[in-house]
C-alpha cells in the first residue's frame, strides 16, 4: 500500500461535472451491443433503399428514373425513430437502478439534474452523430443512384426534423425508465404505445377520416394531399413527418393540403385509386409543419419533465 | 468539538417501519470509527442518509460541518464512499471508471494521471486496470470500490462492509490502507460485521440496534465496561437454577444468555473455570463447552444487543 496524496481540490465547475457525466454515458452507449446492432440495421436499410432500385432495374431491364428530390425526402421511418430511441435511451436511467450503479454515481459530487442532463445530452449527441453519418451516406448514395440532387442545403433540415421526431420517443423512454426503474416495463410500455399508435392511426384515418385529433398524437398523423404544379404530393401531418414537412414548407410556403375521407361504400374491385367523399377541409403546409413542431416539443418537454422530477424524487434503496 | 459526522435525532421511516430511530451519532475527526449493529439495525440506511442518497423523515445530519440534504452535490466533494457490495458500470474499464469519477470531482488530468495508478497499485489491481469491470471478480469489484472511495483524497471516508468478498490477504491490505490514511488525517467511518476487524483498527465504536445508539465511546472505554474477563459456557440445557448458582460466586459481576450459551462477566484475571464448572454441575447443568478469555468487542456487542432484544442480564 502506498501513502495517499494530500487532498485534491477546488470546487469543480458545473460544466466540468456535467461533461464527466456525458463522457460516462457516451462510453456506455458506444459499447452497447443493442446500439451497434441498430446502427448496422439502419445502414442495411439505407443501403437497400439505395441499391434495391438498381437491382430491380437490372432484372427488369428498365432504367432507373432520375429523382432529384430523393435526398430531401428520404428520411428514417417511424420504426427507425423508435429503434434509435430504444437503443439509446431504453435503459439509460432504469439500468442504473437495476444494476445498483446509481449508488456510486449519486455519491459523487454530481446532482441528479446534472446526471439527467448529461444522459440526455449524450443521447442527443449519439443520435445526432448517427444521423449525420446516415444522412451523408444516403445523400451521397442518392447522387450515385438517382442522379444530381436538388436542394441539398435542405438535407440538414430533414435531419433536424428526424432528430426531433426521435426525441419524442427518447423522452417517453426516459420518463418510463425514471418512473418504473425497470427496463423491461419501460420497453414494454413504450413498445405498446408505439404499436398502438402505429396500428390505431391508420384505422382511425380509414374509418373516421383525417381527424384533427391525429395531429396531436406522436406518429404519422392525418393524411392529405398537396398539389405542386402538376404533381399531387401525399402529405402526412404527424410528428414522424416533421423533417419532410419542414422541407415542404420551405420549398412551397404557400402550399395548401386538402384532406378527404375515403368512401368505403364506394370501393369496387379493380380500382387503382380509392374513392373519397370529397374535400373535408384544407390546411396550409405552414400550419401543418409548425403545428407538428409545436406538438413534438410539447411531448418532449412534458416527458422530459416527468423523467427529471421522477429522478429528483427517487429514494435510492439499491 | 469538531465532528466529522454529527446527527441529531435522525429518524427514517419506510412506511410503518422505523429503520433509524432518533439516532444521535457523533464521529470525531481524525479517528477510525467502527459502526456496528446486527442485521437490519439501520446501519446502511444511516450511511445512505449521510451521503445524501436518502432523505431523513426527521432530524438533521451534519457531515464535515455542513448540513446534508439529498441531492446536494457539493457536500460530497470531500467525502469518499464505498457502498456495501458496490456495483460499477460493467462497460467501463477499471482505470476508466476512476478517470470518469475523477472528472466528476474536478481533478485535473495531471492529478488523475498521478492518483489513479497509485490507487490501482494500492488496492492490488495493477495489471488488471484495463480490463472491463464486467470481467472483475467480486473481490476485484470490492477493490476498485475502495479505490474510488479514496480517489478524491477525501477528509472523510465512509466504508460499508469493505471486507466482504475479499480474500484474507486483501482484508489485511485494506486494514493497513485504512490505518495509513487515518495517520494522514483522514477520518474513517467503517461499518462492519467483522468485530475482530473493528477491534484491530478502530479507536472509536458506535453500536446500534433498531435504529438507535446502544453505546458509543472509545474502544478502550467500551471494552473496560465489561470487566477484565468473560466466560462462555455452552450447556446442553440452560436452566434458571444454573444461572442462580453461578450468580452466587463472589467474582461474578453479571450474566446473560443467548440460546443455551451462558455468558459470565468475571472481576478477576484468575482462571476460575473449575469453580464455575463445579457450581454449574451442582445445579444440574451439563457443560458442553467452556472458555475464559479477556473481554472483547464481541462480548460487548452480544451483551448490548441481547439486552436490547429483551434478553436482560440475569
């Protein structure tokens, strides 16, 4: 045994301690098998999205149609957001309680708010870096596959939208983890919620039409269409489409989206387009994009607040 | 007097269960203070309140002169704490864990570079510091736990059962380490079930049961309270007649029992086993085993806890 040194010592700054938590969390995330698995899956899907048309065109003998908007309309899917959030945040708080590592951590000179913000920031950085790499990959790939791309300066806006969409699920997972302190319950509740919304929203859309209530749930939202020149674009209003709708708002600031209900009684065999009961209502794209942004921030704020309060008030019994 | 730890009527309830009951604990600075009690006595709950993990139901706590509140980060700057059976993130390497904790204490890169290798060597983990903690044995996790408790060169080190899981060599090394840091002016507050360990290294002792202090003093004063020697007699069947017969002996100052074992406090250093044996046998007792030794902490502990359980001295 060697003699100890004299006491170290000045009071460290808030930022020094916060950054130590970020480092602690990031070291964990980059070594998580789940996270590495999700990154691999994301790259496999992105590659398939890029390469599959080439494979199909070579087998059918038809040339690939050039798509100059591929890069700004190719974002992650709802399930992609959920998977990234799951891999990054599902056990960020709960496993600290389950494994007992919360005890040595909270007996260091760091507050629970620092721990919470450090974990949140680490999740933000990890997802941001993953998305930057993924979007760079798909953007470069889309130029090779679909030819020169328009409006590449808007790719960061799609990325930002996707990041916000992902953070709705990150905040839900952190809140559940902080409340239950149990990873299995956290995952089951979040997965149940995701699947309920994933299944319920299309069913509601078909039977009740593009209800306004769908705009206030996380997910795809209501479905409508926007006429741009001679092309009709499908617009989904929900938080999952935030990135694409922000781009649409920038490109077509005065665009209007019309919403119609599918006329189930008029569907006949062999129809290529679904019959509708006529236009129910119209909304400007600006309202759709900014409302989705507001709804997303409201969810993120509420669930992060729940997560923070639950962690602050926890009694450490482990 | 300056205390490293001072509690005033500290109470902690979990629903209807009172884990800590109006505990008044005083730990002098620059001492090695043993904190003893049977299982469920409230030791770990008390320690968790001291380090700000649990909020007391009532009463107050001062550590190093500062009031302790839950989630008060700065109050832990000069405290090192090792929990009972510590668990650390499995994805970190031993040296990485100390590095990241060192950053939380605000240690500079140079301080970490000097301190971490020394601690790794002190706790016997040299050569294994770059292994993931997930690959550490229970004893190695205990060793890294001790290292992280000493990382910030604290004024106060709180160790909850530091010897659990350590091999005999490791236990000796940890005791030596505690003595070393104590000589350097660090206050050590040690919770342990190993009474011989406490007896070897502590100069002050507090014994608690049911969340309250039963005794708190220097080890010398506590040991002196029982008299020079103790006899343990294990009987096939311990009857009141046997106890009454033993109590008549002039050198017996007190007796108490735990199960079929009779503890006799004697006021002499002479070997009185033959006389006691004669009285016990005469009263119909059948002796299975008998020993006489100088009073130790175990005797005090058993006496105090037995008394507190309602097994009053005879």
